[in-house]
C-alpha cells in the first residue's frame, strides 16, 4: 500500500511510503511577489502538486491532519485545501476507473491533532519541538526540516500502524 500523508498549510509537510521506502519533505504554496493573497493561486499550485504526487507515487491512501477550527484566514485556507485535496483524490479515482487500471480507489483518512501528538510522543498536548525531536529520533535518515515535515512523518507512521502496513 502506497501512502501519502499531509500536514496541509501554506507550508505543507508531506511523507510517502512507496514500496517500503519513505520519502518526505515540505512544499511551499506561499503567495509570490505581485500576487494577491486572496487570488486562489495557492490552491492552483497545491492542486497541481497533489495531482502529480498521487500519480507519480501511485498512492492508495492519503492521510491528513484535520485542521483546527480557530477561524480567520488561516482556517479558511486550510479548509479550502481540504476541499481541493478531496477533489484531487476524486479526479484521480475517476482517471483510474476510465483508464481501466482497475484496483481499489484512493482512500483518505483524517487524523485529529491530539491523536497524532499522543501517538508520536505519548502526550496529547506535545509542542512542536517535541514533535520534531520525536521525528528526528524515529527517522534519522530523513532530514526533518520543521514541524510540518515531522507531523507528516508521524501521520505516515500512524497510518501504517492503523492499517497494518
């Protein structure tokens, strides 16, 4: 089972397990110079990137961190990303059906932040530094750049544990 995990935000942490190998990183969808912050270009970049990830890694399952509902522009953006993620998955599933590729559709599963923190560190209220430290200890072969990448790696481990992969 090929798994993609996402800690979605303007700076999105991601991790993939494909054929037993783990890949991870951080992808930025920040507004660029001269772009209007509300233009939607961040969504277009995210959609293109995610479409490519789903195809290039032949993803079977997408696991993502469920966004907190704090309100404001950041929450609005995260909820938009969630909608675009689901749209990308459905589009990829349609391509699989039409192409006759067969096999199961891409599934997706959200994980609450407190569940992820408890899984990764044993504490539901673990801070970002604790999550990064736990990721660096568990994946010494990955250059864990920040909490976004750390969370994505923990999501991947959670999914492997949850689905017995």
